[in-house]
């Protein structure tokens, strides 16, 4: 049987060891993380492999910020979009939400992801 990595790390540039340096969370020292860099990879990984044991979210998933000039709309999907998709996936499949952590350095984005997932978990 193929060993499937059960930890999913969503971040466009960082690696789990880098998240360890500023979070001091020992989970980031584990070697069995599967890294996805964007919304599409995040969705495809879960559709192909099923829900992981744990997901760590980054919010900002592109080199530049997402706002179109003169707009409040995000162009690229963020970690928050991934979290919203995850909630829908869990509801549609009657599945429990995996453990989660948000290692994002964007304080507003981090709070939005954590609030969404905590509210769903308590639902």
C-alpha cells in the first residue's frame, strides 16, 4: 500500500520548517507534509487522496496582492477560499473537518480562516 502524506501544508512559497521558525509549533518539524501551493492544487489533492489528518493554511497565495486596481475583489483565490471549499466538501460528504492550523502572517486573513473553520466545527 502506498504511503500517503496525511499532513497538508498550503503555502505559495514557504516550507513547513519555515513556519516552525516563527510559530514554534512542533508539528512543522514532521517530515510527512504534502505541500500544495494554490487553490487548484489544494482542491485536487483532497479530491484525489481524501481528507488529510491535518491542514495548515496560509492566506496569501500569490506573489503580489490580489486586488484588481480600483476594486475590492480578489483576483487569485486565497487560503480563505480553500477553507470555504473545505467546509463545503465536508458538508457535501458528511465528513468531519480535519485538524487545522493557520500559519499565515496576514493577521486579518488568519483570523478569517480560523473563524470560519471554528464556527463550522462548532456547528
